[in-house]
C-alpha cells in the first residue's frame, strides 16, 4: 500500500506577515465586510484573490499560498493582536489600581469571579 505524504507549508516569516498587513490595511473595510449579499461576497473574494496574487508575486521563492491560508493567517493575526491588547490594558490597569485601593479590591474580586466562571 503506497501512501503519499502531504507537504507542510513553511511558517510565515515576519516580513511576510507585515506584507500581508500592509496590503490588507488598504482594503480592510472590504475584507471585514461580512454581509451575505452576492455583490459583497463577489467583491470580497476578488479582493482576496488580488491579495493572494500580490503575496505570491512578492515571495516567489516560497511555495504559493492559497487564499485560505492567507485568510487563516489574517484571523490568527487578529486574535494575537486582541490578546496582546488585552494584556496591555490589564498591565496598565494593574499600574493604576494601587492608587485607588477601594476600587482595586472590587476589580480584583471581579476578576477572580470571571476567572472562576471561565474555568467551568
């Protein structure tokens, strides 16, 4: 029995991620438009096709990336940014809270309550 191994794409480099972010920045309203009408879907798919074509042209030594892999990268980058922003906001709050002891005790209790619910 002969089995074929699937080829694993290499990880995206920082340069490739930044390239995609710069290109998406110009069309973010279209990429993030999740309406389900036909015109929007056709336009959004055309934009993703252009992004994939530009990405593959910019990095010819890399195996061609599909639209799906670029969409997945975009989703992962958004999640990573949200997590980083949340951590930053929590750090800033932790720096300010000692200045207001009454408020900080309420917020800390609230955080513990939220964490206990998320563990369920």
